[in-house]
């Protein structure tokens, strides 16, 4: 099911990436930004926004200026989490591709609330589906291209020689430059499809990655979650966002079951379970992450004893909490409390 059209301002943390892609294509993007009223104040980049209409205008201008390259492919290929290096660390230290999917939630919340990427496992195939809700008058082909180019780039980086994908399915009709797709992606491309997806062997999802570093991975996730409280975020009404907001407002729910969360949200537990399944999430996983982040906050910024933190988070005793926290962070709660600056 497609997401509804999105027309609200979008955070523009990716501004440096647009500049870098333009330079790679041999032109200066500054006059284009100025012409379309884009604020280029890097000092306050965390508060910068741009409308979908402005993005479309800038994208069209960049495509026209890039004579020897297809700008959306370059934009995706050169994308990096420069302003959010902890997300880059999270990706680089992931154990499997499946583990990296968490990044798409952060991208939607921090970079583009109109973007939704989700996984469907269909038999022996994995479908990484892209849904892009923008205003009805804004074409999305260029943004679809840049998003898949970025996904493809990170897939190659993480998997190396094992990055063999099956096909690319796109909803838009074949453009005049359709041959550029085959050159860039090196896979079968099908235009005019009912869904947009990068399709590949399901087994790739769980192939061990060479860069796996569990301790740094969990620490990077913790740091990203801390950043979420300081950066502009999408006011997404997704059930995952609502659960996160409810945990933040009512931390006592961190130690209780899904029934109490459903009650807090005014939902039947089965309805909550179904909505979580629709978003590809599990309640236990969400609760575990929230417990870790709250435990880290309390250890770092409060005088609560480890026993008190354990009790507040719903653990049966300090030993159970210590085991869980050590699994999350790679160090014990007491060690974490002594060295919070290392996260």
C-alpha cells in the first residue's frame, strides 16, 4: 500500500551531499540553491528544511546541468552520513544486512519523512520495497533513482563480492536514458511495475558481514537515539513512533508487557500486534532497545543505584539487569557509569 502524499517541509541535513554530487558532475550548485530559495547556512544545518516542491525544482535543475552524468545516480552513490557519523558507524559495524534495516527508520525520522523502505521476505527472495509519499504534483522518479543508488552503494560496500542482486522493479515508465540503469546497477530492471523494490536472494540478509563489531554497533545505536531528541524529527504517527514517545513519557511501561502498552495507547493488544507487524517490528525488540537507552541515560545522568535502575526497568534482580546491559553495551553497568564519555 502506498503512503499518502507528503507535502510538509523536509529536513535538509543532506545539503552537503547535494553539493558534493554537483561538484562530481562538474557544476556549482550554489546558484541553483539561491534561485530556488534554499538556505545554505551550514552552521544551523540541523534546523534547515526544504519543501518537496523546492527539492523537485533543484533536482530537475541539477539533472539538466549534469551533462556527462545522471545526477540522481551520483547523488545516491556519493551519499554518506556526514552530519550523522554514528549512523555510518552503525552500518559499518552491523553483523548482517538484516541488522542494518534499522537505519531506514532513522532516515525517515531525520532525513526524509516521506520515505519508507521496508523488507518483505517472499519465499527465497527478499524484497526491499520503497514507498515515496510526496505532493501529487511532484514527480518521484529522480528521487527513487537516488534512493536505490544509495541502497545499492551501501549493499556493495557491506557485502563486497557477495553483493549480487537479482532485479530492480520500478513503477515509472522506462525513461529515455533507461540504458543507464543497466550500466549502474548491473541487474535486470523492470519498469511499470506495481511496486518499487530491489529484489535479491533472501540468504544475503543473514550473511555474516566482515565489519561486524557488536559493542561499537550498540554504542552507535545509543548515540543515534540520543541525537533523535535534539534534531528535528518527523511527527510520524507510526505505531513505532507512538510507542517510543509513550516509553519516554511513561518509563514505568519499560518493565511491563504489551498489554499495558496497548492500554496506554487505547488499543486492543491484538490490534497493537497487528500494527507492529505491518511496520515490520516486534514489541520485545522495541522494548529491549528502549530499556537499554533509558538504562544508559540513568547510569550517565542520575544518581539512581544500579539496583533502583534494575527495579524500574522491570528486571527481577540486579544480576539479570547486569547480564542484559552487558549484552547490549558490551560492558557492565558499573563500568558504563564510570566511563560514560566514551560513548
